[in-house]
C-alpha cells in the first residue's frame, strides 16, 4: 500500500485497528465506530517517527513538541483526547531558528521515497506566523478503501519561542507499539509550566478554531500536576508582552473566549467526540475551572 513513512504497515489490521490497542484500554476503544480514530492515531504516530528519524535526527534536535500529543505525557492517558496534528516550536532555547526547518516538506517527501511510501506531503498554510505541512494519509488510505477522521498535519510556529529547557521523552499512546516492533517515538517536549502557559495564552487568540481543545488540555494539565504558578505566570506575561498586549486586558479576552466556548454547541460536541472517556467530563465545570487558572494560584 505504501501508506506509512516509518511504521511497517504489514503489521496493521486496517480493517480493524482496534486489535492494536493496549490491553488495559480495550474496554474503552472496543466500539467499531472508533476504528477511524484509531487509524488516525497510527498516522499521527507515523508523522512523529518520521520527524524524529529522518535526516539522522536533524529535525528531532531542532523541534520541540507541544499541544495535545505532548500534553498526553503530563496526564493519565485514558482521560485525555485524540490529537492528530503534531504542533512544534523551533527549539529556540538551543538557539535554533525556523529558517533551519523551512525545508521540512521537501525532506518528508524524500524520506517517504527512501521508504517506498507513496504518501505525499503538501503545504496547506505558510504565512508569517505558521507553517502547516499536511501528510496526505487521508487520500492514500481513501484510495485503499479506508477512512481516517481528519487530515494529519505538522504545524511549526515560526515566531514562537521556547523559554524553558525542553524535556526529552517518549510520546504516550493507547496503541500497543510492541505489536509493531517499536518503541514510542521520542522527541523534545515543552516543560510542564510552559505547556500550561501556552495553552492558557492561545485560548484568547482571536479566530482560533480549536480553543476548546486548548481549554481541555489546560484543565487536564492543572488537574494532574503540581504547578509552579510563579513560572507559569512569568511565561504567560512574556507571551502577552511579545504580542504587545496588556496582560490584564488579554486575560479578560481569554475569559471572554471561554464563555463563548461554553455557549458554542458545536465546540462542545467536537470535544465530546474526541475525549477518550467523555462520561468523566463536566464541560461547564471545566470552563469555570480554566477561567480561574488566570489568577495563577494553586
């Protein structure tokens, strides 16, 4: 089939990817309608393996993972959510710049060719702030009669900075990678407080479509970790300063956006469709809890 850049697809039951789930999670992922979500998870993992391994680890050294796939390492996995985009910052803490990463689409295509993979890569967004590269699993799998729920992408924030030394570690997943003969993909992650500060900041970004996911991620990070609130507040204030925004005004906007999320039925459904154990989530209580985090107190 030539679908994956790194994973050996001969080991995957495309007709029933539920067979890949770790034993302890089988009860949560037994429903047949979850198969496209699980296959999407495999695609997201394949992206991370490619980034970590291509060009002798060139990108692994220069990129720092953030967002849903990275937050999983900070929370109990079964209470988190599906995430199919790999969000990165350039590792500016190690003095790397976006300019060193601008050829990632070309390098992904070349890497795929060396692996006999027919899945392409295309740039979907490239502006002053963001670079999105879609790995075209969706189309490749569709040609073979299989479905995933969305088009996985790699996002690099061109203007973002890393303020605290990243932590290297594996990416957590409900997929039993031993079946595939693999260790979890290991990448650099934003540290705990920087993850939380980033999530709290982007909730207030005008026009951001997925701020309901940001709210859930912030809620899960807060609920499962001891937070250094002084450091979190410092990073959040640095972010507002870099965007030339008064801190108190921006916090008011973040809380306003959270109120808008609470009223948005489609965002509520979207989150419910991706949370692993939705029965454990009180959506309205979550929104109120996240609004209180802007006091930056324990």
